[in-house]
């Protein structure tokens, strides 16, 4: 079963930095235009939204095999199982050890919300 995820920490900031760059260009285009609605800013915003949706949909973890799939980076099968280090209302936070030197923090959406 696939679980879609969001990367956290410094790796996540680096991973999503190209999206932040597109958003920054969109903000600059929208403020520098002299029209009420800038067509170039709308096109850039549409590109940002489509890339954000594609990135989140193609970032997933296959629980049974332990394969972590990211659209711009291929990671090997995780040798050590995920360790849960925090549980939130909508997300479960895991820490994955890729190799001896690198750990990645993940936020995975809960499949069922907790009953109150």
C-alpha cells in the first residue's frame, strides 16, 4: 500500500526549494506588473500549483517493500524499518535511516483520523 508523504527538515527544504523559487518568481511578477491582474503571474501560479500537486502525489512510501519513491531522487530500499517519533492530529512523523550517515524525517498522512 502506498503512503504519500512530505519530507521534513533540511532535506525537505532542499527538496522543495525549486518550488519555493517558482513561488518567489510569481510573487515578483505579481507585484511588478502595472495591471490589476497579471497574466504572466497567473500562468506562473498555475505552474506552481501543478508542480506542487505532482510532487506530493509522486512522493510515496511502499510499506511492504520499504521502497521510498521521490520524483527527483531515487533512494534504495530502507534497510532499517521506519521509527515513529511523533504523532499529530493528521500526520504521523517517522524517521527513516537511509545509510549510516543519513536520516530522513517524513510526515505521512494518517489513513483514519482518531476518534474522539
